[in-house]
C-alpha cells in the first residue's frame, strides 16, 4: 500500500496477500504454545490434587483455551478476508482494463 501522485492510498493485491500470509502464520504459530499451556496447566493441576491452587490451575487452562482459540480463528478469518479482497481488486482491475481495451463501436 502506498501513496500515489494524487496523495490517495493505492491498494496492491500483493500487499493484501502478504498481510494475509502474516495473519495466517501468526494463527498457526499460536497453536502449539496455546495447546502446550492448556495441557501443562491440566497436568500440573492433576499433580497438585488436594492443594488449594489445583482448581485455579485447571480453570486457568480451560479459561484461556476458548479466547485463544477464538483469536486463532479471527486471524484465520482475517487472512481469508484479505485474500478475498486481493482477488476482488485483481478482478476489478482486469474488468476495467478489459473495458478500456474494447474498441469503440459506431462512429463516422
């Protein structure tokens, strides 16, 4: 994305696709650490059965599981939307270029 000679923002499909790739990668990279944290809190909670903090550790893992899963889904949705926007921009650009390429009909 950049400024053109008129000072307007120009959206490039390649920039949208690059941003989509970053969002997708972030969501994918979050998966293992999130699952590890949830598993660890459950394991430690089980090992500390009878201790007052065991229930809190268990709730910590299960409590963060859904919001972090939602974050991963939001990143995946963002990536999909950015790719869809890139495709739409390319389609629009081809349609406009095609309209200008057609020779005018009629005339003298």
